């Protein structure tokens, strides 16, 4: 993808050159418009803004478990990867997942909403907007986000930005690449893989398929396989996930993948090449099967075009050789196809949302203020 | 822009952090790209020039260029300066805070030792007073008894009288004793109070410094923000090759959002 198009040469005729008065710090918001694209994924939240900021954090919010933990952390709330690191002293929430991961009280849906609020606030803060600029945000949310979640996102966003719109995340990815027609997006996240058919208008429910063959699925499969083959090895799902993120492949691996796992407390090398390959490969057939369904129910005249423009996005798409493996599977079951890997799988959604924000006319923003 | 270059170099230095090869290795980093400070400064300068040039298209009077370059430099220096002075205030405050903390800690130990000493002295005195009082009582009892015996009143009948007189005198004695103890206690209580007052004052100063420090830190994190490249709402470029399609999409996104707002209202 062409990266963050909005930070390149400012296009458009309205671009006012730096005026003398713009240098003085004025407080009214007449000195700029900051567009913000947010991708609120179940596992990561990323932002991309028209001031060049690009940031990402794990969609995790942690609250200290007790007074001691709070004293130690010196904060009331901890975000992202830091929250994961310090999870032992925190109650963790993944506000975009259904339900609660870990908490003292099992019935605290409110706490989950509060966590969603905190996460979005942190995401917007990362954009480092100037006080004197209008902030217009488009937030890409998972296709399956509940209305409850959407309301919470809008409520919080309105506190920190001037106007906000939501859109479906895979749609944002495609828009960011100008693939508005006859294209298929495969967005592989942690909990779900979202497939979305683009045909020139806003995708409807029938254009989207959500599968659970995604990152977490691979982690579980790999963990089960390793338990069988690496006798005596001690590992957690977290270790398996980290290993996957470092070595995963489905194609083009020539050297064996050797990793150390502790056996009775002592690290020992294990060859996990075969287990890794097989676990990663398992996502391919169900994804291609779903692709087949989206292609098959499309106008026959354009099915060929659709097959030839399959976009691969999302953190889980970073498995090496996955584009090739999907193409191979498409060849056998669908008679061919071309898979295009997007350049920045992590920022694909945020960059697309940013582009939508840029292209949205002023009166629409005004009406949603 | 020679002065600016120096300042830039300083600024970049401040922005960088130190790490060791071991630390990098632990993070799994095997290779690093090294960029010299000069190079970074040159890059920033080049970027400033390029931006200026791009923005100057159409109004290239040298005068204007100079003015804007000047303004940019001033703004940059102002930001740098405010950052520097904040940094300085921050450091000073930190120094002040640790000095105060040290003093408070010192005073606390002093107070503790004095309190400990006083407590043990007090209990010792109490013990001594008790023994002394018992001796005195015994003596008093004997004396009363002796006095009455001298007058030939040493028999069964006077025993009750001895007790009565003894009780009366002892009561008065007890009042006197308490007064003496109280006076003595007050003496060291004053000492403790003085120490306590000093401690409270220092604690107050510490809290104030902590407050100030927090404010300075907040000011430091109060980033002025990064300006957007846009001055106005953009909207779709009418030259976009997908203009019609995108217009339609923008409308449907907007309408979907409008519906959502109604649903959750
Ligand atoms: N290098 C990698 N190789 C394979 N999988 C990866 C890699 N990096 C991240 N992932 C996986 O991507 C998933 C998260 O993708 P992401 O798009 O951030 O999720 P979401 O859209 O659900 O927030 C996780 O399962 C993670 O393990």
C-alpha cells in the first residue's frame, strides 16, 4: 500500500500556505484539521493521523488488583503491552472481546465499558492533537462489534474528538488501497478472520463472513502439537504465540526451526518445523472455502475479477508464505486466484480509516458533531 | 542557520537514549543501523528547507522566505528553550525534593530515638517511684504506729485508728506524688512536641515540593501537539479517478452512522 498518503504532499486546492497569523498560538480552532484513523481490533488498537503519527497498542486495559499493586504501579490504569507484562498485579480487560478476560467480579460489564473508554482515550491521546485543531476521526471496528460496544466507542470518542464516524474494519482496509470494486479482503486477527467482499457500495451482512480460524486458533493448534512432540517441554500459550510470531511460515522455509523450551527447568532445543508448518497451514482451507462462498454468490460475470483481487491483511496474515499458500489452495478448489499482501498489515485498517476521514465532506462531519 | 544547527544537535542528543550491546541483544536485536548526529541534523534541516520550498511555490520573494525561515527558527528556539527551562526546573525540584526527604528521614529517626529514650526513662522512673513509694508507705505506717505506741496506745483498739490515720496521710501524699510525676513528664513532653512540630513542618514542605514536581512533570508532558498537514477540511478531491464511487460510499458511511446515532440515542 502507498503508506500514509495523507502525510505526503498536501493535495487539494484549499491548502492554505503558512500564513503569518498561523504562527501565533491562537486558541480558536481555525488553524488546522487533524484527521485520525483508528483501528480498534480485538487484539490491537492502532492509530494513524494526518500529522504523521502512527502508533499501536495491545487492546488491553488493566486496573491494579489492590492498594499494594496501585502503589507499586503508581497509576490507576495501565494500557497495552505494559498491561500484559504486569498482568499479575492487574485485573485485565479486553474490551473488544466478548465478555471479560479476568476480573475480581464476574458481573462487571460496566468495568468492561469503562475499559473500552480508557482504551479509546489512550488511542486518541497517542495522536498528539494540537489543542487548536479540529479533530475528525473515523474508527474501524470489528464487523462483529456489538451495538453496546459501538455506543460506548461513540460516547467516548465524542469526548476527545470533534466529530466521529464508525466503519467496518475490513472495509477500511480495502478503501485505503482504492480497491472499492470487485475485491475481497481477508483480515486475519487474533480471535477472528473477517472476509469482506467489496463491490462498489457499502458491504452488507451478506458480503461478510467471520471465521474463528485466526491467530488464536493457530496458537492453540501449535500448542497441542508441541505437547505431543516435545516430550517434557514446559511452555505456556503465551510462549507458543511468541514463537509463532517469530517463526511462522507455510512456504519457503529451508532451514529447520529450532527453539529452546525448558525441560525440568533447563532449556533444551526442539525442532518444531513440522508442527509449525502444519498448525499454520490449518487456517488455509477454511479461509479458501469461505472465499469460495463469497465468490460463488457473486455476479458470475465478475467472479473472475473478484478472485484475482484478494487482499491479505491483519496481524495474523504475517505468516510467511501465506499469500502463496492461499493461492495454491485457490488453484485446486476455485480454479485460480491472486492474493495481494498489503504492505503494512498492522496499519492497514488505521490508514484506510484515515483516508475515509480525509475524503468525507465537511457537512457530514458537521451533522455528526 | 549555524546556531540552529548547534541547537538541533543538542536537541537530538537530548532525545536519544543510551543502551548497551547486551541490552539490545536481550531484546533480540542483532544488528543496528547507526546514524550520526550530524546526519540527523542535516536531515532535519533539509526537511525544513524542502517544506519551505514546497510551501513557497507561488510566492517566492526572498523577503518572504527569509521572514518565514526566521519565524520557524524563532518558534523552534522558543520551544527548545521552554523545554530546557522546564527540564531545569524539573531537575531543581527533584534535588529539592530529595534534600527534603533526607531531612525528614533524619528527623524521623531523631524523633524515634528521643521517643524511645524518653519512654524507657519514663518506665524506669515509674518503677523507681513505685519502689520508693512502697518504702515511704512502709516507713509512714511504722512511724504512726510508733507515735501511738509511745503514748501507750498500742493495743487491739488502736489498730483501726492507725489504719485510718495512715490512709488519710497517704491520700495527701499520693496527690503530691502525681503532681511531681506530671511535672516531670511535661518536661520531656515539651521536648517530644518540639520534635513533632519540626517533623510536621518538614512534611508539609515535602508535600508542597511533591506537588510542584508533579505540576512541572505535567507541564513537561503537556506536549503542544503535532500540527496536521491540513488547514481546512479536505473532502474528496474532484480529480480523484474514483470520485463518483467514493462520493457514493461516503454518503452510505455517513448514513449508516446517522442510523447508528438514532439507534443508540
Ligand atoms: N509475525 C507474525 N506472524 C504470525 N502471526 C502474527 C504475527 N504478528 C502478529 N501475529 C498474530 O496476529 C494476531 C493479531 O492480529 P491483529 O490484526 O492485531 O488482530 P485484531 O484485528 O484482532 O486486533 C495475533 O493472533 C498475533 O499472534
